[in-house]
C-alpha cells in the first residue's frame, strides 16, 4: 500500500512495506512497526487524535 498525502505523487507518502509503515519522504522518514501504526489508526478512529 502506498498513499500520498496530496493528490500528486510528489508529496510525502504513507507506505506499508513488510512489517513496517513508512511515513514521509527522503531524509524526513518515520518508520513505524505495524503494531504502532495500528495503534495510531485506533487513536484517530476513537477521536483521541483529530484534525488540527
């Protein structure tokens, strides 16, 4: 899975690769384990994290 933050492929992306989820671009990359990613998704879905 690879999803770009904007409608163009030049923006940062969220990409699932094996056991990791990568967020960002180039040198500005964050690597989350699948369990960490799933916890983040749970927090968004529960409303604990929301738009700023």
